[in-house]
C-alpha cells in the first residue's frame, strides 16, 4: 500500500510539471551571446558566443540550424544545432534587426534599420537576391503563411510596407501609429497584427483588403500611459489568443484574438521585448531586457511560474522541438 501510494504520488508530481522537453534559445544583445534553456528543467544549460548585438533569431525549416541577426556585425550568422558553432555567415545589409523566413525555408527577409531597405537573401546560395526600398528605420519583419506577402514595419515612417514576394516589389503602404516595432500574421494568414511602441497600440489589418479591422489600446492601473509600449506579438495556433509584450510597463497583455478584448495583464520582468510559445502551447517565455531574465508563463492558468536569469539584455527567443 505504502509503495503504491508513493508511486502514484511520484507520477502525479511528474505530471504536474512541463510534459515536454525542448530547447529555448535567447539572444543577449549586450553580452553577444545566446543562452540555451531546457524547457523541462527551466534551467540554462549552455551559452554560445555569437556576433555583436544579437537580436532576431529564427529556426531553419529543417530544424538543423538557427539564424541569428548580429546587428552590430552587419551579418546573419548560421548556427549548427548539434555543435552550437557558427557554420557561416549570410550577407544581410547594414544593421539587421528582425527577419522572417519564407515558408519554403530558402528565402530570408531582413529589415535593415540603417539602410531603409528590406534585403532578401537566398540561404542556400548565400547571396542577396533583392533589396527593396522601404520606410525610414525598418525593424519588424513577417512573411505570410502562404508566402505571398512580406511585411516590413518602419519606425520613423510609421508604416507597414506590403512586399509582393513573387514580384519582389513594394505594392502598398499602411499607416499605423507611432514607431511600429513588430509584425505578425494570424496562423491562417487572414489578419496582420502590427505593434506601435510609442503609439501604444496594436493595429489589426485584413490581409485581402489591406484595410484596418481594429486598433487595440492598453491601459494598466497605476502605470503611466507612456510606459505602455507594445513590441513583440505572439498568437496561438488556433488564433484564439494574442500575447502582446508591453515593454517598460513590464507586463504582457493577453488578448482575445476573436473579440479583441483584453483578458488579462501579466507582470513579467523589466522591459519585456519578445515571446515564444512551446509547441504544445503550455508555456510562454518572455525576454526581459533590463532585468536580464526570462519569465515563464503557464498558459492555461495565465500565471508566471518562474524567472530564469540569462545574459544582459535578452531580446529574441526561439524554440527547438526536441521530441
């Protein structure tokens, strides 16, 4: 009886923790490193040295490599997952900040903040295939799930620029609020979400018509409105929830992505930048620049369950599924 009880208890305890182990990669822009976190133990297991001021990070389609924007090195570095070593570099244009990989896994679209262009790089031939003029200080970058559209946001021009991928040319501009920082498509590709950091809003567009559907504002009790600065956005696969990082307010907004109502505000670390969900969407990880840590959010309960110390000024995050 006693042994059976202990076994049942052990199984219950094990079941209550994270059910899957993956690797979380976090860029630390002041340390020139990438921290690797085990999502089951919620501990840092390794740290990789990379180029200067790493920010954007994304996984290759075959999940064997990581692409890292080394902004001050003016390059995109390609990391081998097995060895944690830099395999080679890709031409990127000046000051690459964010990028997005085309669904074909080959073309990488890069926002070049200093050059006011979007650079398209062929990751197989390691060559620049096009550069497209956009607005001043481009930062956010997204590619639609069907691969038809690439979106660049320009911080100073206050626009989202629609690039026809097949034609490789700019075909439309959408005005948004001040200093757009991030672009994110719905999983089904029907809506586009744009965060405006200084404007304090997120604007949602219908992709087919390119018209604004909704503008979402955020108000946190006891926090000055000028500290509510939306940056990163992450949506669940079913399109039901949107998580919005609110910068120096140190909160993440939880938005009903169907009604656009704010469900909750979650207190995380200082100066929250970006987020990533586990493949099971049971955990959300936020990068908190000023506090130098990652907050772990239980998605079901919408509660922060742990803080993980990483390097200085963590910025971008990506998950490698390991099972």
